[in-house]
C-alpha cells in the first residue's frame, strides 16, 4: 500500500504422507498411519524502512492451520519407547514477529535481529494416548519461543552472539521447564 508497508496473504491445502521413519522405525513405527491433510491460512504485515546507512525491518505474521490425522510421536502405553500415531484433528494458530536493524559506518557493520513466536497447537478431539482433553496444547510443543542475535562485522572480523528462549511445554508425565541457550562466535576470514 505504501513504500514502507507490504501486506501478504496465503491460503494453502496441505497433504503430508507419513515418512519412512513414521511408518517403519524399529520399535515405534506405525504402518497403519494415515496421511495428514488440512488447510492453512497466513497473513503478514511487513514494514521495511531505510534511512541513509540504516535499515529497519519489522514483520508480524498470523497463521491458522486445521489439520486432520496429525502425526504425533509420543510415549506408547504398551512399549518402553515412543510410537507414531494419528491425532484426529489439530488446530494450530499463532503469531510470529520479527525485527531486524542494520547500520553501516565506513567499514563497520552492526546487525541486530530478534523474534518472538506464540504458537497454540491444540487437539480438537479428546484422546487417551497421550491423555489430552479438547483444547489442550499438544505434548512437547512450547507455546512461547524467542531469539535475539547481534552481529558486528569489522572488515574481516565477525563477532556475533545469539540467544534463544524456549518456553515450557506440556509433557506426557509432567511439564518440561523453559530453557535458554546462548551461542557466541568469533570468525576471521
């Protein structure tokens, strides 16, 4: 609509055949799995702004997915390991935000990226294995995730740091705690 505002949308029909691991993994594969199928919708607002040697980008994406026969790996009741099976119906929806900044001063370049995801993936039919009521978050799927990355480039030297956060997730036998991971890197080309 404007030089600094882009809108994008997408509607898609989804179909995914079970992988060889889903079907034949020793001890947990399920040869009787049905393919996943469903519909997805997505809308994005993207704002790119350039001011001299600086650039800013912000985007916000909202999505909605309705999938039938979702393939889920979970602890099996009659086995010591995990098994693949179909969940009748899953509704996955959420928001993904992204921000980036880049500044160049002579031979020095600074880049900053950040993002946050809110994802709600719920089963829409009550199930016994794993035990989930209608509307409960799928097991081992975190609702909140975020990241931040800073990168400083000085001619041939590249210094960067990335930090990620993964929120708690419901498990089969209790919640998994949230965790953070940091990654520092120094590179010379």
